[in-house]
C-alpha cells in the first residue's frame, strides 16, 4: 500500500488533471455552438448546389461530351483519397474512426491492385497514417494556425485536386470526414468528389424530373463553371462538419475524463483516510504497548 505522502501527491495530481479536463470541456462547449451554426448554414447551400448539378447532369446521361469532372475519364486504376482529420487530439475516437474507414477502403483498393494516393488534412491524420501508408501520401495540409476554417482553405485543397486531375494523376477522388449529427454522434462518411456522384433525388412533395428548367447559357457551360466550384463547396462543408464533430467529440471525451477523475479522487481519498486511520491506530498501539512495558 502506498504511503500517505504518495497518496496526497496522487490526489493533488488527479485534481490538477481534472481542472484541465473541465476547462477543455467548457472551451469545447463554447466553440461547439458556433461550429454547429456554421455547419447548419453550409448544408443547405451544399445540398442545393448538388440538386442543381443533378438536374443539369441529366441532359448528359449516356453522352460522350459530358465534362470529365461529371462523368470521369473512363478509368478507375488510380484513386485519390482526401482524408480530413483534426489538428489536435483529446477528442475521443473522432480521428481514429475516420482513419479506420479510410484504411478499409485503402486495403480493399490494394487488393484490387489499384493505385492509391493520399492527401491528408490535419496533423492527426498524418500521425495515424504515416507509418502504414507513408509512401502513398502525396500532400499534407496543416491548418493549425487558421483560427476559423473557411472557403479560402477549401479552395486551396480543391485547386490542388483539380490540378492533379488535369495532369492525369488520378481517376477517382473520394473525401473522408465525420458528419456531425449530435454531441454524442459523429459518423465517418466517404463522399465521391470526382466523378460527380449523381443521385436520383425525388421529393415527397414534388417530382424533380417533372419540373422544366431553362438555363442560360447552356448546360455544358454552366457545368464547367459549377463543377469546380462544387468541389470547393463540398470540401468546405467537410471541413466544417469535421470542426463541429471534433468539438462534439472533445466535449464528450473531456466530460467523461472529468467524471473519471472525480471518481478516482473519491477512491484515493477513501484509501488515504483508511491508511491514515491505520497509521494512527498503529501509533496508538505502540504508545500503549510502551506504557505497559514501563
């Protein structure tokens, strides 16, 4: 059993740790609200842009003149994976869940003898992937000095992706991030960026296919303008989803850590009191025994 001094030091150490986790919990809670508002603001714009592109792409179905960003280049030999993680840790399983999903896809592609290239966003993604897939990493983005992630950062990543695609460096591009659902739930997802993932979305209130749109200029010119912009918008949304998910995961993790520290302090205090009582009892016995010996 540890002596009284060791127990006091340990109680003091755990108490200091509890103060840190409590402070981090409060900071995460204060930042989460704004991050959640940013996500809720970005989602309608991103979804509406996707609906427009879905409608525009219908006119190019089965045609050979469709833009490559929409239809792809006809190959699937080389895959580019964009893995977005956080710059900081202490956020539970947030980063590991994203990386786990990406690793499963990487291993599957390697089994199919596909070429894999990685672009990592965030320090934690680099730390988790560097050992196993260091040779596949072609670029790393560090936004740790950026206070509020915005369109400028997303556009940097998008321009790099477009440049690599135009140079024929890859055929298919996928984006990995965590979708924010609630403080307790952040779901890792994979979203295909290139070629554009056409979805058949039918509303319960109205059938989109029955609505006639007139575009000026023509659909091809609009797609050439919107498809690169959609790439930036989807990356921006992923970054904002990640920020909100990170703060939600950190809030939960620090709350659990604070509770565990409190339980540990209670257990250590009980152990300390019992040891102190045992020590006092032992001293009393020694005094009584010495008095009787005299």
